[in-house]
């Protein structure tokens, strides 16, 4: 194996330990290195020779935060390779599953990781007075995301029901209908969240290119335009910059004032974009549940062949790619996975360097370190990095 | 102020699924646990963390790096009880899937193992330090976690 492969860090989960190294020479920033320090877990090697059917569950273990996205990316690649067409019902259930993921994951990031920055607190554990009201909102919204995923997919983390070719179990009408009032009752909470990030004073504009699916805003089936850019930013900000016209009509109506901000080149607007996406996911879920009825359905049969399949979906943090080489005996020959954080890491390092250069002599080391952490958190790169576990080695 | 259970939450090689499950448990238990628990070391929730003199360390993930072995021993020294959380901490897998690779795959990854200073074999926590209790599952079982947490609260006389 060539040494260059050592740089594939993001196939293992990266939301553990992240560290940042900034080298300064003669009072100037020389080099910035953002490192995700978790041990590599070799998922691409592990999948070789494994069954097509069990792969979605295996790759789910790449990331506990967005296991659903990995399951969907893998399933999409397999079905693409085998030219399998799934039913409309399956497409809708998958869309609902992704909405549940987005609500829970964005809420975790926006309330637990970024909101302490807005309130100038170390942690949600330090919230007091009115700030505690936002914690109630956080828990209620996370609950909705969790509930939606559980009803549709079996559970919110490593769900078992989404399969190649469909769902192994379809939710009951009764359980689905129960979700609608809960979803509707929580729109107000999302509006409060949107307002907070609309008013948050954080600004870091820079020239950059954005990449996301465009077309239907379902995180799964949008078109993937060819990109020629050397570096691209992916995630909620990219999605709103490129695809806001396809948000749900009710979201567009109630978030009209805030949507004027997009397109934006300010990375801190990624937080606002995520908050608006929560609203979109709630509105879209309500419509899907109210307008459709779901019935028992058999899984489409897998007919293995030698082929290559591509899965390109929108995970919470941006575009997630799967390329799988499939074999006629029903196994995986080899595969390649590119996660959103891999896309964004280069941009993050560039941003940190620019920010550090600009502010090195204007801020104390403590303040500069804190501001850089905020910048990284706005990217929402991974759990631990986004949650105050940044170790900066000044050299 | 009444006495609280001083806990730490640590993650090694894994997908952090049990941490996510824990944050979901906060949805319904936050108020109650804030009165009973001092989240003394919890980098996912705060920047200012203190490793010293913990009552209970909850540790998820397997040990896959030499540096992580040292870190785990350091955690063990600083806690009265250490509880393994989730399948990777308890059984070293699935994150330790490379332990079961065939010879061809093992050879393929060998240069990376050396370069990144990874352990030859991925280990469960109990292979390195004494583990007092465990919550199995991938992700951890919510029900069993709450049972074990309540047991600690009782054993350390935080609740009756």
C-alpha cells in the first residue's frame, strides 16, 4: 500500500479527538495543521469480500452521530450499481429517516456545542435563568428527531429497518399520525433558534466555492452537478446557498426574513442554515405523513452482478460519497468512502490560518484560541472537536 | 450544596454511538441528573475538564493506540470505579475489526499500523486495566446504563 493512503483519516469517525497545531516563526503564522487523532479503523479494508446485504449495518459503525447517513449512502451505492428501482413508499420513508437525523444532529450541534459560544458560557451545564429555556427547546427538538428516526427506522443510532431494496418493517399508520402534532407544536422552538443565530454576531467572510446536491431538498435524490473547484465547502451553508429555493414552502414563508442572508460566504451562517434546515425537515415530514399512506411491502430482490455503484447523499455535515465495486457472488470487491469532513478539512485549515494571521497580534493567546475554536465549531466537523476538545500546541 | 457523584466520560476508538445515546438520555434526565451528578470530565459538553479524583469513569471505545494505553491507565488511577461502555470497550469490536482480518488484509494495513503507532492488536478495556462493571450493546443499552448509573448513585451514597 502506498503511503499516501495514510491520509485517509475520515473513514474512521473523527468526532473523537481533534488537535490543532499552529507554528509561528518570527511572530508570523507559518503552518496550521488540524489533526483528527482517533485511531484508524480500516472500514474500506474490512468491506472487501463482505456481503452486500450486511454492508449498510457495518458502515453504520463508522459514525454513531450520523450512522443513518452512512447506511443511506451505502444502500444508494449498492442500488445504483445493481440498477435497482425502489418504490415511492421506500423513497418517502428514507426521506423521513434523513429528516429525523437532521433534526437530532443539527439540534445537538446548535444547542450543545455552539450555543454556549453565543451566551459566552463554557457549557450548557452552566446555563442559568432564561438560557435554561433554550435547553428545554434543545431536548424537545432532539426528542422529535429521535422519535421520527425510531418510528421509521427502528432506532435513531444504527437503525436496522432500512435495507437494500426497501424497509424490513413499515411503520403503522397510528404511530406515524402521532408524530404530526408533536412536529407542529415544535415549530415555534425552531423559530426561536433561527432568531438566535440570525442575531448572533459572528462574521468570517471569505471567497470560496460551495458544493451540494441541487433540486429536491430531500438529502437523497437531488442532482449532483459536476464540480471543477479545487476546494469546496459542503454542509448546510452550501445547501442553502445553492438550493434554498427548493426548501419546503412553509419554511420559505416563515423563514423568509432569514433566508435573505443566503447565499452567504460567512461560515458562521452555517449555524443559521442548520437551524433553517431543522424547520424544513419538520415541515417536509408533516407533509409526507399527512399526504401518504404506507402499507406492508416486500423488499426488492437483490440480483448481484459485477458492477460499480455510486452513492452521493447529503449527510448533516455535507456531501457523503460511496463508491462500491460489487461482485456477482453478492460481495463487495472494494470500496471508497469520502466523508463531509474530508471535504471541509482543507477549508478549515485555510480559514484558521487566515484568522490567526489577521488576529495574532490583536488578541491574547487565550482569546485567539477561543475564537479559532468557535470558527471550527461553525464548520461542525465532528463531535469532540465541536465540543470544546481542541488542544492547541503553540510552537 | 449536597454531595454529587463525580463522573468522567471518555472515548477511545469507536464511533461514539454510546455518547450519542447518552445525549439522548439527557433529553429526559437532565434536570434530575444535574442535581445528582458533577460532570467533572466531559469534553463533549465542556472545555474546562478535571480528571483528578473521579468517583466513576465511563469509558467507551477500544484501545487501538499505544498512547491510548497510557491514557487509560491514567484514567484508572484517577477514578474509584471504571465502567466499560458499549461493545468496543467491552469486546474491542466492531472498531477492532482488523484483529480478525486475514493475512492478506493484515499485510495491507501493516505500514499504516506502524506509521500511526497503532497497537498490533486492538484491545478491550479489561485487557489493559481493571474494569468494575460494563454496559454492553452497540450502541450501549439505555436501560442497562440507567440501572448501572443508579447503582453508582446508591453505592456512593448520593441517593438512598
